[in-house]
């Protein structure tokens, strides 16, 4: 039988040179983000970052199917996405991803309400837990599928830029576009080099928007 062989269509040095330009442009954009996703001193890109890189190569992600799934008490959504080439609409890769309510951040969220304080003023008080709305599970499944599809064709450029190839939405605890419905504020003091120090946390607490909040979360690396 005839064996199909992979053939280099363009000079590798030209391909790498173009990819390095894309990686440099991407890094310039990401370094200006006020909030970065950093875990174990490694930075991860969110879906909108993958979309930005996709624009460099004239490709975009498209959700083609979203399926509601339920296994016993576990429920959520499975989404399928494809990457489309802008020149002719050709589908060049595909991916699937799920978001289920058995995940720590996608099961329940704390519920808060404002109450009057003795002596005046108001405070936010936790009153219980509530299930994460299904529409947020559906949205995250679609976001994960699109990011994963873009990763299939663009991860090598992301690595050239110095970032991890796994989309941030796939990390444990990342809430992404589903949002945090608890109302609990988060304050992240991230330095340009991606390292947060105790001094940064102390400075962040002085900011006006930190006043009147019940608690704050600082991720210190």
C-alpha cells in the first residue's frame, strides 16, 4: 500500500521567523493585561488571548454543538468547537470540552446579602450556598471548547512566547467568563514580572475600592 508522507511545504526558518514575530506581538499584548493567570510561577492564556493570536493567522473558533449531559447527580454541558480559516471558511481542527457541576468552582457559590450593622452602616453577610446557574456551565463549556480548538493549531506559537500551552479555563479553580456570583471581592496585586510580593498586598489594601469590603483574596507567589 502507498504510504502517505509528511512533506515540508515552506522553509522551516521562514515559518519560525514569522511565528517569532507573532509571539513577540502576543507577548506585548499580554504583558499589558492588568490581571494575569499565574499558577506555580507559570503564566497561562485565557480564551480572549487565544482569540487575539488567532487573528494574527486569520483563524477563529466557532461552537458547532452544545449538549446537556447528566450522570446521576452530576450535570452540565459538553461543547464542540472548530477552528475556521478566514480565507475560505475551511474547518482546520476541532475540540470538545465539558463543564460539570462536580467541579469545585462550578458546583455551588456562596450567597451574600447586605444587612444593617449595629451603630450604623451596612455589611455583607454570607447567608448560604446556591447552585451555579446552568447557563454559566454552558458558557464555560463553550469557552473551553473554543480555547482548546485554538490551542490545537496555535500552542507552538504560545510556547515560543514563553507561556504555557494549556488554556487558563482548563485550570482547577479558574472561573473564567462564568463569573463569580458570590459578590465576594477579589484584589490581586500583580507586578509586571508576574510576581506578587507582600509589599504589593499592603499597597493594594490602601486603594479606595478596597474600603468597605468584607474580605479580600490575594494570590502571592
